[in-house]
C-alpha cells in the first residue's frame, strides 16, 4: 500500500489505461529484490483497444514494461505551469464525454482531490493539537 496519494493516482491511472492492452499489476514484488515496482505490464497478443489511442504510452505497451511514475506532488507554484500538464488537460477535455478513458480519468482525479483534501485536513488537525 502506498503512503502517497499521487503515487496511488499514478498507479490507478496507468492500470486503467493499460488494462485493455494487457496484464497490469501494481506494487509488484521483484524477485531477488527487497523493493517492488509500481507497475508491471505484460502486453496481450490481441489488445482490446488500439495502442495508438494512448500515444507514447501505447508505444511503451508493445513490450513488457516496469513503470515507475514520478510520485512527488507538485507545489502550488508548479500546478498548471508546464506545457505537458496543459496538453494533458486539453487532451482529456477533447475526448468525447462518453469516452471511458475520460470518465475514468475524471473519477481518479476526483478521488485524488478528495485524498489530498483529507490529508491536508489531517495535517492541520495534527498541527492544532501540537
């Protein structure tokens, strides 16, 4: 289990995107190691969706992959500043309202927002008690 809400979000998001293309395991123990990888992906011979629909991630999904998403939260000054973030938001909003990727991404983002708010409230409550 992860302690970082962004880490959990990244794992859930990658699992949703990659599961139509193959087997996805999150927090997988690696043999001979004390560590675990965040996402282990094994492609299907006959994927359920076109890999090209996932762009660069779809190209990664052509072979077995170990994926370690960046887990550190962005700071308030970084939110929305990057071109990649802006493009990701534009691409998400450009998807058809009925697209399952859009609805799942929106659900995951809502869960992340709730988790962050809860963690912030807990942090504030702990500070008040001190």
